[in-house]
C-alpha cells in the first residue's frame, strides 16, 4: 500500500493553509460588515429617537423663548405646561379672571403673558413672567405677585410654565444632555448650576444647533445635527424643527 511522501504532505498543508487564510479573510470582512451594519442601524434609531423627542419638546415651547448659544452647543427654551385666555378688562391688575376652563397651578409654576423675546418683553430678563400668589386646583382667577405685565396680549393669552429646559452637547463625555429645572429669569449664556441633567443619548461625536428666524419673527427654524459612532458604525442625522413664535 502506497503512502504519502513528505513533499506531498507539505504541499497539501500549504494549499490548505492558503485556502483557510483566504476563507478567513472573506469571513472576517463579512462579519465586520454585518457588525458595522448593525451598529449603524442601532445608532440611527437612537439618533432619530433623540431628535424626535427634541422636536416635540421645542414645538411646545413658549413663543419667542427658543435661544441657541453663540457656539451652537446648546438650545434653550421654556416649555408650556398649560395655557388659556384671561379677561382683557383685568389687565393692569394683579388678578386675572380665566375665560373658559379652569386651570391648576403648582407652587413652583409661573405666569407668562405676551413674551416677544425683545428688550422689555423677554421672559429670560423677567419682563413677561411672574410668580403666582395663590397656587391651587381648578382656578378661575390667576393672582400673581410683583409689578403688572408691561404689555397686554392682543388675543388675551396666558401661559403657565415651570422653568426652562436646554438640550446640551456634552462632547467631552460623548453625550447629549437634557437639562431641566433652569430657573427663570436666567442670563445668557445660561448657568446650569443647580439644574437637573439627564443623558438623552451617548456615543455622540458631533453635535450642533443653529436658529434661523422667519419672516417678522413669527416663525423660526432650529437646525439640529447629531452624529453617533460605535463599533465602526457612524450615523449622521440632521433635523429641521419649526418654531411658532406667535405669542
């Protein structure tokens, strides 16, 4: 019975090693492509969810309260908690009758009327915001402390708010933060000391905001850009958020 020669055995081992090396290269590339693809779709979902959440919050912002930092690293706004209309004849006093449904006011809530976001009528300067004198449930009259409001609302609208909120790009720690409980009045750039910060999404490698005012400042557009990176996958998303500024 004939056996294998040493030369034949070496040739077989060499050919097998070459085929194995080629096969492993193809398999590795396929596996890495799959991993990168899975990482991309995961990042894209997370980025999309984050931008949608941000869009929803900003669309519910107090008119003329959206503000973007000069560096574009955060966007701040005042969320509306509740609202309604007041009796126009009461303007100029510290007690406003509510037209329509009653409202509920918590101890930390504040009242805003006709915020224009300009000198003399800016919520961040304290011009258009007041603390309630008598919080409570099912109120048909709003009593506040401090001076009367500088300007009446042509539509007799009032808003109830509870602090400002900011979405902050924390690139040093690769994350997007949602900072809440920002006291009003507050200066710009904002001081986030004492505020509550929650992580919206991690793996953030690029993040920025820009704000473009619309015609006669009645509308505006926030451009939010977000880039997430993980395991070789990169997801870049851009979202345009419409801002309604009719007070």
